C-alpha cells in the first residue's frame, strides 16, 4: 500500500482510523475476493477472511509484535492466504495438501499462535452472546470487578448470595459450552501440535 | 470440567494459604487444570476486549462504505467509447451538481426540527441491523415490548416496558427502549429522563445509543446548547455516531 508508509499505517490502524480502513478495503479487498473466489470460496467467505486478517494485524499491532519486512499488501495477502487455507483445511476440502506460506510472512509460528488465539476468542464471544442478557451483564460486571453489592442492586436481585449463585450458573454454562464445542477441541489440538508445551492463550 | 469451583475461588482471590499452595502444586501436575484455568482467563479477557469488538464494527462500516462506492463506480462505466464519453460528461455534470448540493446541504444551517427528523430516519436501519439479533437473549416481557415497538405500537410497547421496569427498576435495556417509544410519541421530557437513566448506569450496552438519542431529544426540544455539548462529546469519542454528530454540529444554528 504505497499511499502510506508502514509506520504511518500502523499508527492509523492503532487509532482505528476510518479513512485508512476504507483505503485498505479499496486497495486490497478486490484481490482478496478474487483469490478466495478462485479457490472454492464465495464473496461472504472473502468478507469474513478479510475482516479476520485485518483483526489479526490489529491484534499484533496492539501487542507490538507486528513486523512487516515487505509491503503491507503482500503481508496482508499472505495472512489472507494463510487464513483461507486454514478455513479450507477446517472444511475438510483441502485434505492432503501441504500448507504453503507466503515468503512475506516471516513469523509463521507466531501467526499460527495469533490465529489460534483469535479463533478461540471468536468462539468465546459467540457462546457469550448466546447467553441471556442478564447472564451477559452479570459476567461482564464481575469481570469488571464491580462490587457484589452494587451488582445485586443493579441487577435487581434480592441478596448478594443469590448474585454469586447466578454468576456461578452463568459462568458454568458459558465455560462448559465452550469446553464441549468441537471447534474448541480442534483449536486445542492445533495449539498442542504447534507447540508441545501446554497452550497459553 | 471438574475444577470450576476451585478455579473461580482462585481467580476471585478467595483461597486461603493452604488451598493456594495445593492449587499451585496441582497446576504443576494436572494439564487439564491448566487448560481449564486458561479457558477461564480467556473468557475474562474476551469479555473485557471491547477494542476487538469495536474494531470489527469499524471494519464492517468501512466495508459498507466500500461496497456503496463500488456500486457507484460500476454503474458509471458502460457501453462503447461514445457512450462512455457521454456517460462521463453526464456523470461529471451530475457529480458537480451533487457536490454543489452536498456542499450546500452540509453548510446550510437547518432548523432543529429538520435536523431531528433527518436523523431519526436512520434509526429504523440501526434498529433492524443492530438490535434485532439480540431478541433471543432477552426476557420474554422485554422481547414482547420490543416486538410491539418494531411494529410501531409505541403506546402498547411503552406500557409493557413500564410494567417490566416496575419489577426490574435498574434494567437499562427496557429504559432505553422505553425512551425510544417516548421519542416516537413526542413525549420528549420522558424520553430524556429514560436516556439519562441509561447513561447514569455504570455499564450498559445501550449507552452509546442513549447518548445519541438524548442529543436528538435536546435538539427537538430546542435545548441547543446542551445538545451541542453532548454532540461534541460524541464526536470526540470512538462512537459509531461520531461522524453524524460532527455533521449535525456544522448544521445547528
């Protein structure tokens, strides 16, 4: 993306600059769409993969772990190819073919780790949003370290003990749903394959 | 999933010395305990990761704009050279006219009523695309109220929300929707109270929307200075209404 210097682009993404995001779509999305549609995907896959790739870059920027040695376009393209191949692999359409990574991605293991982290967060969020609105609020308030008595009054519950019990039920429902999701197991195995250490995500 | 209580106790910092020691030693030898603990931590991190959700929303908005732009481009190119030339000339003239009208409309001061009406229309789009998918997560009474609201039965919806709020006085969701009913029933004083209640809560999904509709209510009731200061606040935030707020600020008399 010649219009911007890499540091300028990183800074803009960190600030979530709408204008730059639109430019990135204008310049790079058509190529991504073409690639995905030419490889068993459709336009909706292209939208999702492009968004995931951008989020992955954003998360890398947030953790100060983004290193781009070539142009932004080839870096983004490499991530898109990587994510699409992972998706195809997941859909079992791509059995037996070795995963080819682009030369522009020099941190392969780091990318896989980021991918696993992002996918797990997507899964968690998906299950979180499936909870009732009271459960969502309750978990959010607890995680935000809001005092229990305040939560009791905010939620209109009768006692603090009831609030704690409700939190336990909600949290258990959420954690159990994620734990039992086959996708979670897949990601756990993938993390295990990548690194024989216990996964830290 | 057999360590739920212990993990929660550990994360809440409620373990005593010996429990803590035992827990740490179990962590060394039980990989499943480590995985469960990691999952709990990830859930907490994800629930707090509002920046990721916000960034996705921004990407969606950028993509929507990109699609609209692309459509314009596609419709302006067609046929042979002459036709293309004619199209270009026509498009240029049209663009200049549109640009002129756009500049005129951007900088023309509008009455508060005009601004209110123009910005309220976008609400129905906001509603259908953003709030409706959450239906499945709501209490039945609340769901019924929202359905009535969507059907344009504002008085009936408001009655349901009032009833619901009688039993759940701190529920910001019901208060937000009730505020919207009040807007459509032209009861702006009540709408303002409802939105202010949402904003006073320490946390609510609806705060971003409540501050936007509160600003519109202040515009409608000619509290222009209060509206301006609220719009300035919205335009300076990462709100999805910040562009709209800036545009209104230019148009307010």
